């Protein structure tokens, strides 16, 4: 490498179009960072095999079909040639300039900064804004300045108005008369409902090579690689998005929260894996959804619901991460300590909605937001698993999982571990919610679920009584029949003994 070399670092989640890459780059390092492949010595994870296949296949394809044709000189660095993220600087000792995009990952960012600053020869370092979001890093963080509560509604309104999405040009009010149609997104699927098909990209030379690579290096990781559906190029990702816009968007809104024990997608777009690695851009996603509405009108509950996920929630979660990730991930206000058993990795808990969601996750590395929040996160919270255990599980099981995604969604939302920086109450429910959104039959599993739920309410009665939004739940506890409460408590206690692990009881003989 010559003294004048200008180096660009690209990571597995930064497969951006050439137009987003900086000019005057002599060489690109495409890096299978151990942190993002689960082989970091400080933060090891057993990532889902489909996530690893997606990373490997999309990275190799990106080099061959995007970087090389654009004339870039590329060095591809496999994870086993590094011990940790900072090791990359060993290849930068004679670089004149080093550029890298904001990784939206606190550990990776910190390691890069520390390692680059420790170089004896100091290159010019350029930290580039990520093109993967609407907001710059500073814009996202500045929204929360002088705000005690990170209110999503305020953030979402700001996003809609600022970027002029679904805003009436005359009145400057939201199209459709209100900001959110969330209350219209809560229907369950009709019985015997036929869902539309879903695109599957299957095998190509990049996916086939990636399967062999993952089989060799990650044989014990969770998940199946057999039915790999995910796009691995920008063109495939756009085709996947357009298929959703044409065939599922219209019904997305009403059935956004619907639960189906077998269907992995229902009417969801499942674009998050591609968005999170740069194969799709959020601005393009929104523009294409609005263009579809221009061609053929989309019901507002569906169009707004989709916009809310991409322009609202995704940007909000990233902003929360940038502002609060340290305080979030270091709190455990309920002092939950239990640990997951293997049942939670195999789908053998005996709770049908939970097991179905786990098995779908194993098959595809995907579950939609209600399955994650109101089935899996809900049950894990009621079982009082340590938030770090829950974070690890979600990081390991989902193709779209990254630190910026899972810290807010686990510690802030589903496990309420920081006491409510994102929400005013824990997102928990009895089995009634699951029954209302699905076609599961009421059975003994409902007693287990309800025993855990009412047990938690009883244990934290003061918290529920003092919160205006949850006071009624404490009152409902008083109206439960003594016989039912006694029996569901037995059921819940047995489940805890069989399907969770208590570290305080794990003593060596």
C-alpha cells in the first residue's frame, strides 16, 4: 500500500449503492467484522445461520457486481483473520486517509476510533454519515435534547411534517384527518383466509458458496439454511419491495397485528433485513409506497401504517439508541434474573403461540413485530428472564437484528428494563390478547400464561395502581375468582420450574 492510499472501510451492514460512496478512494476494505459475525471475543453470539448466509452472500455479491464494475480495488477480509474490530488498523499503517460510515454500533464505533487514534502514523480520518436513515446522527440525537420522555407520537409527527409525507399541502395537517390509524390495524385474519404468495430468491452462486462457508465455520449456530428466501442484491431487494407494494400493502393495515401460527409473513413487507444492510434505502422505500398510492389508491390505514414503521418507528429506534443506549442496557429495574433454557431455542416450551413463533424464527430468521413484542417478549418478561438473556436471544435469532435495533426494542420496550424511557407501561397481556388476534384455541397454555400475568400484576400491584393507564388492571385482579387464581398460579409455577433456569439455584455439588 502506498503512502498516498485513501481507504474506505465497509462492513456487512453497509452495502450502499455506488452513488453513496465517497469519491477519490484508492481501495475498499470489505470486512467480515467478528462483532457482526458473532465471533467477537468480548461479545460472542451464535447468530442465526440465515443471517450469516445473508451477510456472506450479499457481501461477496456486492464486491463482484457493484464494487468491481465501478472500478474499485477491493480487499475482502474474512472474520477469522481478525480477533476483534480494532485489528483492521493493522492494515492501515500507511494510509493517508481512512473513511468509514457511521456503523450505528457503539462498540464498533468506539473500537475504530480508539484503534485509529493509536496509530503511530496518523492518517486523516473521515467519519461519514450513514445513508441508511432519513436523519443524520446529530439530527436524531438533537430531537431528544431537553426532553424527559422520548415520545414517539411527537417524533413521528415531526418526521411526517419535516419530510412532507402524507401531509395535506393546503392545511398542513395529516392526510386522512389524523396522524395515526393504529386503532384500525388490529383485525385478526378470517378463518380459512388465503394469504398471497411471497417471493423467494433461493439459490445462486453467492448463496451456495455462503451456505458452504457457514456450514464450515458455524456448524452449531441456530436456524435452518434450507429455505433461504432473502434478496442478496439491490435489484432483488427492490423487486421484493415492489411485490409487497403490489400484492400485500392494501391489506397490511387491517392485519398488521394479526397472528397466524403457520404463516411467517402474513401481509408484512419483511424488508427490514435488506434495509438494515443497505440493499434498500428508506427514502426509496417511502417514495415507492407513495408512488404506488398515486397509481392505485391504497387504504389510508395501510399506507400510513407502513409509513409509520419506516419513517416513524425505525428512525425513532435508531435515535433512541444514539441517545440512550448506555443507560438502557445497564438497567434492570425489576431485578429479573432467570435464564433461558434450551426450550426457548428449540420451540418446546409447550405454549403453542410461543413455540410456533420460535419455530418460524428458526426457519426464516424472521417474525413480525407482534410476534416479537406481544408473544415472545411478553412471555419472556412474565417469566422474569434477565434482560441481557432476552437481548442475546433476539440478537441470535433474527436476520435483521443489530445492536441499534435490539437495545431499544428489548431493554426499552419488551422488557421495560429501564423503567419507561420509551413507553409509559410494560407491554404485557394475558392470553386474551393472543386469542383475540389469532385462531389459537383456549387450552391449558392459557392458564400458564394467565398465571404468569396475574402473578406479575400481584407482585407489582403498587406500580399498576399508581399508573393511570394500568390502574384498572389492579382492579381486575381483585375480581378474579379465588379458585381460578389458585389453579393458574399452580400452572405458572410448574412452567417456571420446568422451562426456566434460576441461577441462584444452580450450585455445584
